[in-house]
C-alpha cells in the first residue's frame, strides 16, 4: 500500500468505530499511519475495530465530539454522526448537535493545531433534488422542519462552518458529499436499504419496499468510498470541494430488491409499505469533479459489492 494520498503521521478519525470509519482506519494503518479513533459508540461497535485494539499504531478513545477534545494530531477525518434514518431520527436534537457542535469542536482543534480536516458530508444536502444527476453547484431542495431535517440541515450547517473556518481562519478543509454507501460492517439493524434487504432475504422474511419502489439510489461500495476520501485528503492546497463521492450507476429500489433475492437465493416475497416522509425520489451523483480533481471513480459494480456484503451478513448470522 502506498502513502501517496497525504503525508500525515498521526490521524484522528472521528466516528472511527462505525461502518465507513473502520474501513478508513484499516487503510490508514496499512499505510503506516498512527490512528486515533474517537467514537462514543452510539451506532458504532467495538467489534468493527476489535482486530486493531492491540495494534501499536492504533488507539481508541471513547468520547462524544460534542465535547471539546485536546489532542495532538496531523490530520482529521470527521465522520462522527449517525447515518441511517432510524438512527439519526432516534435522538434528532443530538444528531444536529453532533454535526454543528461536534464540527465546531473539530474545526477548533484543526485551527489550534493548524492541520487539514475532512468532513463526511452527504448527498442529503441536496434533499429531494430537482436537478438530476446532482452536481456540486446545485443548492438542493431540503425541508427545514421535517423528520430528516436534523440530519440534512445539520450536515448543511456543518458545511457552512467548514467554509467559514476556511475563509475566516485559513483552515485547510476538504468536504466530501458522500452518496449511499454499503458493504461489510454496516449495522444489521440500521434500517438502511441494503442491510435491511439482505437481512430480510437471509432470514426468509418479506422484503419491505417503501412506496412503489420506483425511487432511485446510486450505491457505492465502501472500498471505493474510502479510496475517494483518501484521495480527497491528498488534494492540492486550496482545493476544498465540496466534491461528490458516489457511484453514478443508478438503480430503483425494486431493482435492488430483485438483485438481493437473486444473489441470496432467497424465497422472500416483495411487500410494499408506505413511503416515509421526505424520502428523496431520485439520487445520482455527477462525479465529473471527483474524476478531474481526485482522478477517482468507483470500480466495484453493485453485484460484486453485494456478494461481499451478503457474505458478511451470512457470517454474522451464524
Ligand atoms: P455509522 O453510524 O456506522 O458511523 C458513525 C459513527 O459515528 C459511529 O461509530 C457512531 O458511534 C459515531 N458517533 C455518532 N455520534 C458521535 C458523537 N457525538 N461523538 C463521537 N462519535 C459519534 O455511519 P457511517 O455509514 O459509517 O457514516 C460515517 C459518516 O459518513 C457519517 O458522518 C455519515 O453522515 C457520512 N455518510 C455516510 C453515508 C453512507 O451511505 N454510509 C452517506 C453519506 C454520508
Ligand atoms: N427503503 C425501502 N425499504 C427498506 C429501507 C429503505 O424501500 O426496508 C428505501 C427508502 O425508502 C429509500 C431508499 O430505500 O427510498 C434508501 O433508503 P436508506 O434508508 O438506505 O437511505 P436514504 O433514504 O438516506 O438514501
């Protein structure tokens, strides 16, 4: 593994015991970095980092980033935030706090130590988009008072903070707008569509399609996302993003359900349930900027990524 992405020695990953964070840490450790993983284990799990606990270059700190943190590091990946709708709607005030107060604390740390900081933002900043596919210049179509707003508006405010710290204090910021990502170590009960469908298929339960299943998402395998995040952190000084990181191949939710049934060999039936409020009808990233600035594009097709994800959930179930 090369270290060409960036040359930090001590890397702080907030939310590092989560799904994406734990994969990112695996890459950083493999590249020779020292990693401080900070996580309050709200949705993350020690099991995701158990294989690293005795590693000499890995340290875990149980901490809520809504409280200040005084550590000495050379770069920050700020991933702490519940990401699935059922998790972020469980305590919506805390969800906004982690994006706003948590970001202020991490930006304060970056300001004091003069280090670069990357924010895990989201395609949710586009809301239910009226532009398709979504480019970074699109300002979005977001309900400020709905059930998803704690997450969407929290992440939008976090982006505002990142850009104001950049303009006001000269902090080197990198903002990634992450589109739906899936893979091993997703929480089996997080309610996200890939984990839900795979768990339901493996258990022979009905596959719950919300609405008529014609809404679309574009699914990125976690290894592709991590590669994009590392490349973004390694971009030239002055490049801030925001930059879309996602897989531009779009599927309807019904197509996803059918593929999961095919790959698991399940006899589960598809059933329709009401569509949750403010559920975006379509989502697909325009990744021209990521191609140009990061020389990045995803390489794992949905079928191949799902096979690995299904294998993970099968082994969890045993
Ligand atoms: P996840 O829930 O698995 O990971 C989030 C981690 O943050 C968990 O380990 C959780 O315990 C931790 N956390 C939550 N609140 C915290 C707090 N106050 N202090 C410290 N730690 C805290 O979710 P994920 O899918 O790995 O998402 C990681 C990041 O990427 C999130 O910021 C999310 O918004 C963003 N993102 C993910 C996706 C996706 O499809 N996975 C899409 C867009 C954006
Ligand atoms: N979805 C579904 N059945 C489920 C879980 C989700 O049909 O059991 C749908 C959901 O309504 C949405 C899409 O799948 O249209 C993606 O949902 P997810 O929660 O994974 O992510 P997000 O809506 O944040 O993109």
